[in-house]
């Protein structure tokens, strides 16, 4: 018998529709979905074939149209004699350890539909564990969700249709494919067309929600300045990516709505020059920049003095005196700016934006929220895959700075315990050339759960072998001063990943990362980016106690581009989620592979007119 999809769908519904919208909303909340499109992504884990069987196969499920002729109950079994009309034969059904509700399904002389496993024993057919069924002639989807299977089935039946999917903006052909996944004529594994439809729907729903989160704020601050003269005054040529990012920002600052842009650049890609170009573009209006550490704020202040000498620039930290900032063109500060009266600013920027919480970034924009909204730019040194940048653009404009002003020459190697003697020789040779070495440990104090030395365990060894050894970590209240002292007179710095983002160390040539396999590739890239900042030959040693070839670390060693490494991170750790604020861990997408599905992202963007 050949069934149409409509017949399949109508046959599955054995109970009334859901009683009201409130009940439906509760069920959708339990499933964690808020649209028909998202609901359609919860595909069946399997199907139960309720079509009548025309022959029996050993150890396979069968469906019979049968009359109960005889029932025999023993202490451990229930045996039922069926006359099976669709097979024109008498068969025995056997139920082991029957429960009372099972027994009530069978009454002598009644005719109904039953399902069970057909078994051939010594030339005789039996049906094991038969149960009474409804919805005969159908293929019934089985769902693994927090809802009971029959409740989930009715919910899908009620809400998922080609029409409802199209009403949410899903193209008709994709809506039809999604519908067919839930109501197939013949169950089969998902094919490429169905997988692509699921990916499209997942991205459409996700990016649609991102778009709804986006807010447009009218602004009176409009750029009327040119940056060309300033760019020509620089002692170096900006890269094409820097110029493109500056062009994006220039267009933003001339628009009627306040800019909301994230600029993502690799380590050493020259984001600072893009920040300064933004300040020039916003003149004669005031600009504000918040940095995550005092060291970074100081470095940016020193750079501003050098490249923006004609502007009055202020530095605001917890150590600076409180006073009026009205006379300044450009304010650079740490989170201390959140606790100071800040004059009206037309442009607000955050460097290393991932180091600040959402509440801090929001508070920063409110600091200068006078009669009109300021433009807001976020800068990040954590590269993301281009596909993720395209997805995020539904919520916030994104510019990528992939190129770097010069190619770093860093030799990356995976090393083990038997390489330690050679490592010591290398460290001595580098120190003899007045170069510096960074050794990153996975923890501060000893731990039984981690098979690596801590900083406290290792420091006595290094201090006994070398002079000018400095130590710091995240819990160290003096860590910023330690980094400054090390920059001036240190040879070896023992630290945790506190140095991932922070001070510029121009003499640093070598980084040794202990327990490298425990860190994400993006963190390894940030740590490696500390060396060779001024063109020195650089070295990155990934120390691991694991034996055998580590594909993830080997892949990292052969790749220098942060954006390529971000794609590798996707391969090994999967992707994150902007809506939930997790960009580097977890896997929010069920179907989408951001390393492979850029073409589908483009289709979705076109469909959403993004």
C-alpha cells in the first residue's frame, strides 16, 4: 500500500489537538524551542512501521490484524491464540512477566491491531510481547526528547507543516524537505538534501533571533573628518585589511544610527592603528577607550602620544588622580573609567572586549549617554572563523583583520620529557643573547589531578639554575608590576595564562607551554603571539606528557594564522554561541558545521536580507 504524506500525517494523530496555546507554550519551553522552525530540527531518532505485515521475518517486528481466540495465563507468562486475518493463519502470542494493564488489552472474541516481534521456534511462528496499537497503516516517528513520545508526536503533528514553516520565512522547498523528515513515506537515513535543509533551518532560526536582538540607536554624532592625511603621516604603510576596517568604521560613523561593530584581528595585526584612525575620524568629538589591564592601557597611552601627538590624551587608571577630563580629546583607561565622571564622548571603544563582562560593556556605553547614543566599537584579538563572523553579523557588524604587517618567524615544536636537556641548552643560548624566555604552567599550586608541576613546585629549580627569574599568576595582586619589572631586567618569567593578553615584551624570543594539550588552540595561539613581536626569530615549545602523536598540537604547530587556527579549534572542539555569550566552548549547533557550511550561511543571509 502506498501512502501519501497527508495520509501518513492524518493517521498518526490518534488523540485530540493540544488544548490551548498556554499548554503548547509550556511544552515548547520544556523542549527549549520558541518557533516551529526550531521544533522541526528535533528530528525522529527512529520510526515504528505500523503497516500491516504480509509475511513474517524471524526476529523482526510485525503488525497483525487479529481476533483473540483463546487466552492461557500462567504464573510467568500470558499466552494468546490469535487468528491473523492479514496472514490467514493462527499464531501464538507470548508475553513474559505480564502486568495487569497488558492483560486488559486482550479479550476473547475481540478483533484489533497488534504489534510484536515475530520469532520462528522449531517450525512454529510466535509473536513475542504483542501490544495493542492504533494508527494502523502508518509510519510512526519516535522522538527522544524530555516530552513523552506520544506528547511529542502530537506536538509535531499539530505545529509542523509546510505552511507553518513557510510562514516563518523558510523557503517552500526546504519546508517540504523538513516536513518529509518527520512524515516520511518510507523511513531512511538522512540524505544530503535533508541535512542541508536542517542546516539551513538551524541557521535561519538562530540568525533570525540574533537579528531580533539587535537594537538601532539614532545618534547626533556624525563623522565629517578624513583619515587620509593622518594615514600618510605614519612611518609605515597600513595593510589592506586595516584600511578596509577603517573604511567600514568611517561609513559607520557617518550613518544616522550609532555604530555597533566588532573588529577582530589576529595577534600583531595592528588593531591599535585602527583604534587611532577611529579617533581621528571622530574629531573634533571626544573618544573613549577602555582596556582590560593597566599595562595595556599604559601601552596604548604611550602609542597614542607617539601617533596622535596633536591630540590631548588622558590616561585613567585606579592610580591616577581624579579630576576633570573635559579638556581631553581622547581618554584611555581601565575599568576605573566606570567609576569616574566622564564627559560626553561620541565614540566609545573596548579593547580585548572578551575580557569584560556584558554588564561592564553596557555600563561603558551608558557613561556618556547624554542626549544621544555614542558609537560603540569592540576590538578582539581572538580570531574567529569567517563563517562565525558572517553569522554574528546578524547581531553586530563585524570586520576581520587577517593580514599582519610582517610575517612572524616562530618555530613551533611539540616536546616531551626526553627533550628537556636540549630545551635547557636553547634557553641558555637565548639568554646569552639577552633574549627573554616565558614558561607557562597550567596551575599555581600542586594538584593530584593534574600530572604536571605547578609554578610553586618548579620555581626553585629555575631560580637555582638561572638568574633574574620572575614569577606571577592570576592570583598575584602585583602581577602587572612583575611583568613591567621582567620586561626591563628579567631573563625567565614563570607564569600562568595571565600573560595571554597583556604587556608587550620586545625581547621575548621563546615560550614554553607546559601541559599544552590541556589548552584550547586559540589560547595557545595567544601565548605564542607573545614572542617575536619585533621580528626576532621566535620559538614556541609545546611540552606534553602524553605519548604518541597528538594531531591537534601537530596541526597547531604547522599553522601560524589565527583565523586558520580558529577553524582548527572548530574541528577539534566545535563551535560556540553568541546568543548565550559562549564563543569558544560548547556546541550550540546540532546540524551546522561552521568549518564546512559557509555556502549555506550565505544562503541564509540572502534569505534574511542581511
